[in-house]
C-alpha cells in the first residue's frame, strides 16, 4: 500500500498493532498470566491455546492455570522422588541435647 502512495491504511494498521496488540501483550498478559510464573512463554502459549480449545473463552484463564498446576506438581514430584545429588550439602547435625 505504501508503494502505491496510500499512507492512511498502513498508519491505521500500525497504530492498531501498537495500541491493541501492545496493550494485550504488555498489560493484560501479566495480569491474566501473572508475573511470577516461571514458565517458558511457549508453554504458556500452548496452555492458553489448549485452554481456549477445551473451555472456549474461559480457557484464556483456565489454560495457564492448568499449566501452572501441572508445572508445580512436576516440580514437587521431582523434588520428593529423586534422591539428593552429591552436589547438595549434607544436612547440618542436630545440636546436642542439654543434660539435666
């Protein structure tokens, strides 16, 4: 369009991209997904898309919640099931009990 000399439509499209898409990505996503969820963005993307496929519009919120639950469950399972590695420090010995 710009090559043909039309500037109005490309400017409107650029403004839409900056305002609407930028607002959704920079403002709404941290509110809906949360800033402190330590997950890869692609995992969150697939969680959101899967949530939308399973639950419709409510999947925008339910999908990332399901991803968070599975992630936490996997971390707890890994921490409880796997033996401590040799790199981890040994637990401190218990203090001696006082004699009466």
